[in-house]
């Protein structure tokens, strides 16, 4: 079975990253999580990325704050798709993280979700895996249907509330 690797620059990123972990668990996707710093452990980052495919990793979610672009470093060393997850920091509210992640040079693509967008990182990883996994594709269809149903219920409740105004 395909596996997603979630790497974060620091264990302080875990409270945000948990959103992606929960999504992967909900969809029954195997994952591993690691702390690997692009700047403090660059050789470990290189080694991880170079061996990701051989280690059964199909998608990598790379979370980092400040302008530390873990996803870009990882993407430079692997052909496995990388999703960057910018983490909000005290500096610039995460804008520095976001900009460092979306502005990649030609030939090193990194998909990037919004600041602290761990849920979307998890869902995007599942969507990538669902391209070749019909069971996951079916679960995604149900997930989207459930979201639409929830919005329809909220709209119906709003319409009832508006009648009493």
C-alpha cells in the first residue's frame, strides 16, 4: 500500500501537522512522521529524499515555518510528489513561509497549501494516491458528498432562521 511521509522542520510544528495526520487516518492511508530540518540536518534531509521512493513513500508532506523551505530541499532530491505546508510563525504570520514555498525554480515543482493548511495537505495527498487507488477515490467521493450535504443542512437552517426575522 502507498504511504505518505510527513516531515516537519521542528516538533513545534506537530500541533498544526496533526490535521494532516487525522485526514490520512480517516482515509486509512499509511503514514510516517519525522522531524528533519532543511538547515540543521541537511544531510538527513537529502538522505530521506533520495531514498523515499525505495522506502515506499508515494507522497511527501513537508511542513516548516519561517522561510525554511523544507519542501524545496526535499523536492530537489526526489521524484516523489511533495506538498509544502507553510506553518504560521510569529514573524509575518506565515507569509514568509508561504512565499518561500510557492516560488520554486523551474524543474522543482512543489504543491503548496495555505498557511497552517494541514487538512488540505492531507486531502491533497489522498487525492494524489487516489489516482491509482479506486478505493481511495470512492472514499473521496463520499467525503465530498458529505461536505456538500453539511453545507445544504446549514443553508436550510439559515433559511428557517431568516423566516423568523
